[in-house]
């Protein structure tokens, strides 16, 4: 595959000339040529840097007949290369966890490989458009014209954005969201894909490139939030691992149960203002106890609640959401039943 462009186009020309009858293509002969071939057998006919170069040889009636065959070949090639990332699985995982270990965090989960995420990344990269899907997962993208180095350089480039990130202000002086996703402590799963794109659409132009992408779950990069908690003073790595996890070389390993706590002082007030439903993504991260999102225990249930005011029931449940600033401190027990 080292001479992808030249040899591929030459193969296509030879095949075209062999199947060209009296100035037009014999569609039946072409169809039979491809009908029973496996994906890898079709690779020579797809190996061109620009698909338009293939289509330019096809005119009128034959253009219509052959379009489905050519598209099939394109998809076939992309799928074959999309599976290549599995070969780099250990490299990808080890490099991610090496970077995460360097943060000296109290809550850093070790990443584990997820085949479903890899399949999603594979489907997306086969579109050969260098842009984010943005459908609920974390995403890091990279491309290179060098198949042999794209994975290593992609991972290194993502992490090297650390120079543009300020932990103290939780902000970037340049592009740094690839780095923050790589080291986002609560992300536990990653799956990646590597796809060859004869024509990759990127930054308004196209090029012949290898498209490398990683999908993460749960996703990171929530604005204004720290990607991990750095160990300070008497704190140590893994101090904040979840219940049931073990600490292995500074990373939290295994399936654990996250502590059922509220991380914001206003969680209870927000929960009574319907924010657990209206703003679930944020509340699930910050107000698990007040919203009763804790699974497998009863820590999320309200306890030792009391009403200061004797008139809580007279005010009614609607006041718990309409006037939470007064109702929560004075009618906490009553509002918890609404």
C-alpha cells in the first residue's frame, strides 16, 4: 500500500481498458467482475487519491450504472482501514493511561477499551469529513498522510496541548480541549478508529489521509469544571477513587460506586425547582444526592429534615419552586414531599 496513488490508478486504468467494449463499458461484464469479490479483492480498484478521477472516465449511461459499484468500493476500502485501529489498541490504551497518571490526581480513572465506542468512531470516520459528530460522547480527532505515525503523533499532539491549559483558572490560552478530554478523570471508556480516506474533507479542502479518532465515555470538557482533582498538601493519588475500586500506579481501577454527595451548596434548592429534569446533565454530575440519582443505596434519600415554619402546608408545594430561597431553609421537610 506504500504506492497507494500511483499503483492504484494504474490498476484502475488496466482494468478499465480490459472491460471497455467499442467505446462504452459493458455493464454486465463489469457487474460479474465484482459480484462475488471480497472486500480485500476490490482494493486495487479503489486506490486512487480522488474519486472524481474514476468518475471522469464514466459518462452518460455508464455513469448512472456504475455509480453504485464505485460507491460500494469506496465504503469497502474505508471499512477495511477503519478496523486497523484495533491493531493499536494496546498502544492507545497505554499512552492514554500514561498521560493520565502524570496528572497526579486523586480521582483519575484508568481508561478501558470499549468496542462499541470503537465501532461508533469507525462509522463516523468512514464519512471522511474532519469534523465532530457531537452526539453525547467525548471526541478527539486527528489526521496525517503518514499511516505509520498517525496514531502516535495524534496522541502526542492531543496531550501536548497541556501547555495551553491553566489548572488554576480552568481555562485555555489556546486550543486545549483534546488534552482535557484525554485526562478527564471521570471518563472510563475509550474506543478508537483509523480509516484511510482517499479524499478527506478538512478545513475547506481535501487530501489523501489517514483519519484517526477516539470516542470517550462518559464525555468530558464541561466548561468551567476541572478535568481532575490534583493531589495537594496531604492529599494522595487515588484518595477519591470510588467505593470498590483499587489504586494501581496512581489510577483508580475497576467498577466502583460513586459517592452519593452534592457538590454544590444550592443543589437542594435547584432540585425543588425541577432542575433534576430540566438540567439533568449538569445535576447528574453536581447534585446526585438531592436529585436521588444514586443507584444501589439509599444515601440519596433525605434524612433528618425539619420545617422551621408552622405554615408550610398552607403555602403549598408551588411555593417550593416559585420561592425556593425562602421555602428551602424554612420548609425543607414539606418541600421534600412535593
